[in-house]
């Protein structure tokens, strides 16, 4: 089977894309605005995953990627839950889109219709297995900020949960609170929006949390890129489908390093 261009980096690192089929990656943090959607979207693309959007507001990955549901359109996720079947991704198979991961879009009704944590975990395990068999891909979940039932279920089902970690006071406090609750699950802190030399205080804090909860910190940190929030392109930064943007080169390099670490850690713990 030919390996799509977007996954050829894996081959260079000795990872077969099919090794990840059926795996569950969750991107979560209790604090809002730390880069969950950004990281989930980029990782889903690089890992060849199906992105499942568990966010229910305007900042969702579905909207960032240019998915515009008609008003009052039914939710693919809620329909799947109600009918006890696996949702079908858009932008997969013959409908693949350049620069975008396959997507199971989110919906504003999901806030009120989300299942309990235990029920979410159960259905995600079933969906990941079926989507893995059908499409040969893992799933990546983008979650709503905080510890809502769907987020906790997604963390408990995940082979690895990626936590964007921002070296600021309230963000680190929220991280500490999160680790107290879910610190026993397989987690990876990914420093995001960092300066060239993060303040010692926050580095020390992150290391203390890492040691206390046995949660590794990613090898690479993602720096703060001032142009990123105003970027309008609907394709991911790490897309191989558009011409490389020079200013994005260090970001894309970090994202590739982190995607590799995520894949390797997941495969090492199975
Ligand atoms: N490394 C970075 N450098 C600069 N800006 C970034 C970086 N990562 C994310 N951002 C920007 O920060 C903003 C928040 O990111 P994002 O929406 O991914 O966060 P979130 O955690 O998903 O937020 P929410 O909690 O609302 O879901 C966006 O404008 C995004 O482009
Ligand atoms: Mg988000």
C-alpha cells in the first residue's frame, strides 16, 4: 500500500502508519485558550488520524478547518450516539481534502447531549476500533476546556492524552488541578506558546508536576508565533499540500518532532 505524502515522515522514523490504526489520542486541558484545537488539528493531520471534534462553541476545529454546517443541521456525533453506530468522517477516502485531516465535526448541541464519562469512554473505544479497521487510522479528539464528562471520558479512553502546557500562572494552576484528577492516565505535557527562555519558576513548576505525577514533558517546545492567531488559511501549518511558508518552518519542525514523540510513546506503552 502506498503511504500518503502526509505520513511519509513516519516511514523515515520506522513507524508504519497502520501501527497507529485504532489508537486514541486526546488533546485536553482544563484552561481555555492554551492551544488544544491548534495542536489537535496539526497532530491529527500528521498522524493521519480522524479528528473528532468534541468542542461545542465557535472556536472549534471544525470551524477553523472551514466546515460550515447548515443552520440546525443534525450532528454527526449526536446521531451516532443516539443510533448506537460509528460516525462517518467527512474529508476521508475519496473526499480527502488537501491540508486537512479527516473530520467528525462538532456541534453546539453536544454540550447538553454529551454522555457520561464512562459512556463516552465506552463509545470511543468502539468507534476507534471500527474506524481503525475501516480506515486504517487512529483518532485524535479535540476537547472542550475543563473537566466535562466527555473530556474525562476521552482522557480515560486515550492511549495518550496530550496537554498543551502554557508557562503562565493561571494556566499552570489549572494544569496542577487537572493532574490531581487525571494524573494516573497516560499523559504528555507539550509546552506551547513558550518564549525563547521560559522563566525558571515555570520550568521548575513543570518539572515538579512531571515528577509528582510521572507525566513526561515533550522533548520539543512550541514557541509563541505572533502571526498564528491571525492566520486565515484553512489548511494546517504542517500541511505538505501547500508551498512551505518560511516563517512557519520552525513551527512545522517542532510539530513534526512532537508528532513523532506522540506516536513513539503510544506504541511503546501498548
Ligand atoms: N504556539 C502558538 N503561538 C501563537 N499562538 C498560538 C499558539 N498556539 C495556539 N495559538 C493561538 O492561540 C489561540 C487559542 O488557540 P486554540 O483555539 O487552539 O486554544 P484552545 O485551547 O483550543 O482554546 P479553547 O479552550 O477555547 O478551546 C488561537 O488564536 C491560536 O491560533
Ligand atoms: Mg479549542
